[in-house]
C-alpha cells in the first residue's frame, strides 16, 4: 500500500509527510514528559477540574486491593483467586509487561489465557457472547496467586526454543519461541484440548483516543485494504458489548476482544484480581472451584458487587486520558531515513501513521484530535510463527490486532526492558519485526534485504516514536 493511500482512511487531508508523522502523536493530548513516568501523565489539554477525576482513577489503578472483610469498604474483595492485587503491578508505570525470566515460575505482568474448542451447538452459540469456551476447571485465565486459605490454580513457566534468521548481508540474529508450561495445578487436570496463550500487559497510553476513532473510519480502512489487493487485508473483530447487549467493534486486547475501555477495565478487575462489578457480577471461579463460595466477598449492600460503578467510571476516565508522550529526534537524519524506509518496506500498511478522532461532547479533550498511533485497530493474519492457535470471537488462531507503536521508543525508560509482541518473546524491535509473517511476510522479507545501516535507521525511527 502506498503512503498516499493512507489519507483515504481519514476524514481529513494533510499536505506533507512531516505532518503525517507528527511530533504530537496524541494530538493536543500529548505530553512533553520524559523519563520513567512519561506514560503516567494526564492528557495535556485536560481541564483542571477533570484532572481531579484522573487522580482519583489513578489511585484505584495504582493502589493494592485487599481481601474481605476489611476496614476499607471501597477497596476490598480481592480474590480468592488472582494474578495480582493491583492494576499497576501488571501495567508497571502504565507501561508494558514482560514474561518471567529464565527459571521463574510465577509471572508478574503476564498471564495465560485458556479455552477449548467449541464442539456442541450450545458451545458454538455461546461464542457470540464470550468469544471463547473457557477451560471447564480453570476458566479462561490461569490465576497463579491466591489469598490465604485458598490455593493458587497453578504455576506458569516459559521455556524457549531458538532459531536463527540470516539477513541478505550475512548478519544472523537469534529468535526465541516460547512454550507455555503449566504445573502444580491445584484443582485437577486440564481438558485435553486446552489451548493456551501467553499475554503480557500492553501499555496504557492513548487508549481513550483509540476508543474515539469512529466505527466508520475503521470500516473504511478495512475496505480500502481489501480493495488494494496487496496482501494486506485486516478485518474488524466483532465482539459482545455487555453494556449495549449487542455485538460491536472490538478495539482493545491483543486480539481486539473488548469493545470499550470500561469493559476492558471491568474484565481485568474480574479476571486478574477476582473483583466483581455490574459488568462481571460473578467471581472468577468455575463450578468446579467451590472456594469462591466458601470465603468472604467484598460485595457492597447497595450494588451487590466489589467494584462500584462509581469506582469503575473513575478507572475508565483514568484509562481514557493517559497521555502519549511526544516524539523525539525528528530532525535526526538517521530517523528521517528510517521514516522513509518504514513506508517503503510496507510497515505503514497496517501501522497507519495518522487518524482523526470523532467529535465527543462527553470527552472534549479527546474530541477531533489528529493522532499518530501507528495502528489500524484491525486484526491480521500474522502467520504460523506468531500463532497461538486460540480463536477469540472472529479472530482466528493466527490473527492479532495491529498494536499501536506510539511511545514504543520510551519502553526501556518506562518499563526497564525491551520485550515486545503479545508474549514478550522479542527482546528488541528487530526481533519483533522478524517474527512478522502471514500478511506481513513480504514486508519482513524487504527488511531482511536491507543493509546494516538501513536496518539501524529503521529501528532509530521506531525509537523516535
């Protein structure tokens, strides 16, 4: 896909490539903050009065929850099964998670999704509402921690096989492919057809802007890709919206399995911390795990859940208004060369440099912003190398949502590592590129033909985002 055609995906026209790859990736919401807190700033154009709502949401996102009963009614009800006791434990400094290091068998900012194939007619009908059929004993996610008097579901270990890739100039690079191993399972054996998928926590920045891109824009992007017939054919994942009680466009999660931020937040409260809400009123135990009914919960008297609608709205507001930091080193000749190569080899076909958010009277800071997220929010076939072979709604086992690239150059500063992709297998940006296959196979092959200087320029451009 040629760079000029990217403008067909938006409702506006900009005249120069320099503007399309702008310094303010998040439009007027962008922050100038540098360093390890650069992902934790409120939208720059957020009003003073709304910054208080942001701070309240931040407190519930950052501080730990406790088990019930407790002296704090607003923050109790944790577990009994969980992956963590606070959102920030996975999204450290609102940044990117990482897989366990060699020899570790407990995860900090990575989880393992689980499901089984839909075999019966009832299970196939259930896919409309849940997207997957949970593993019968452990559900759709393994909880490797628990509160006292409860047993964690099991432990997670990641082993790696390695393979070497050779560039056209003879340079070799070693990739690592993870294998998920679950052991010390406390509640029985897994279903023999269980499908596993390791997922690291994604960065939190710019999510409200992505939520504010119109459905029409995404439909047009998908249509344009199909009409171009260049091997790139992203599709919209249609998922169940619990608030609207209907199927809507999926935007969030590694396979675009959640339609809105409030549902994404509520799902994380429930699956990751064992906290109920009006969107997810049931504990994260299966029928075969009686522990949830045996231990106290933190349900309030008025709403009958542990995370009140008021708290959930504060966390949603916080999630919507985390600012994207500005780009750096735009005037560096190496960065400018890498920017041109990014388009030339085809990266911009899926990692779209520019969109515009729709008008939002309810969220004026996010309204009508020209943004540079480097994503199309569509799911693409990325080939067998990256496949988890685990479908989710309309996304099959080889399909993944195009992750936004804005802020990716801040990863080391914010998260203290450079692990990328859905399971953190890539240890740097070039490894992440070399895992691309399927629809991105031709783009990867073009990168493999680049000489050392051009490869370095491409990475320099990515680090400028």
